[in-house]
C-alpha cells in the first residue's frame, strides 16, 4: 500500500518566493528600483531559465512578455495560457531584475543573483523534470565546464545534457542571423524540444493554475 504523499510546506514556499521578489541586493547597481520577475510554484515540472528581464518585462512584471517570449512559446508549441500556468511551469531568470542597457543592448544579469536565489528555489521545487537553459548566461551557470566552446556547440550537443537540461539560444529577434547560420536548430533541435516538453506536459495534471494578468 502506497504511503500518502507528504503535503509540501506551502507557507514556507510562499515566504521564500516573497523574499526573492523583494530582493534588493543589487539595487545600487541597477538603473531602476529592483523588480524581480519570477513565476514559481512547488508543483512546477518545467523550469525556464533565461537571461534577465528586458525593459518591457520590467515594466509589466510578466516574464517573456515581449517578442522573444512570442517566439519562445512558438518553439514550445504553447499558448500564452499554457505558458503562464505556474502550477506546471516555473520561470526564474539568471538575473531576476532588469539590468539596463548599453548602446541598445541589454547588460549581463547581475552575478549576485543566480547563486543567491536559484539553489533555494530549485530545492523548493522538487517536481522539476526539465530545465530549459536559454542563452549563454543560463548555460554558464548550470552547465559550467560541461558547455561547449560556443553557444552553438552547446545547443547542438543538447542530447549530452539530458534528461535534466535542454540548452537553447535566446529567441530574441536580434538573433535572426544566428538562426540563419544554424539551420539545424529549426530542423533538428526544435522538434526534439517540442517532443520533450509535450511529453512532460502529458505526464501529470497539476491543475489549479495561477496566471499573471
């Protein structure tokens, strides 16, 4: 006879998430007051780790709420409703706050962020079965020396990082040249990505979604 599943300490998770969302560690180095943008729950099965919020995401407080997010949802074969179902999908960027720009390009995520918040948040989400590592910063933090010499090398070797991780390029419209130079990504990697994510979504029904507005 199976033992009843232990009820997770939801209050403790809520307190952890509230602390992360109220973090001001990098305040002195940010162009605007800190606004950590995170979606997470203890029942999430898929974790999406990107770079850091852009200006529009900072303004709205909704992760991937921009053209990059539109393309990412297309890659995953998801609607906005499915993507923002926090009971199934957690979104925790490498840097939680908008770092600002220089010469029109987003700055790197603050280095204090990931070591401070990713370990406790990951530990509090024991049902995570797959982590998408989007862009070089996410791959550097999670894969460290296992990653390839270039981002393309890492993405092309996606099979080597399974079943836990799936490295991806950033879906920014600014990366059109990268996609043009690497047609294998659309031909080989995207179908495998959709298959992995689709299988993951089909394995459980967590229900009770809480979505951003």
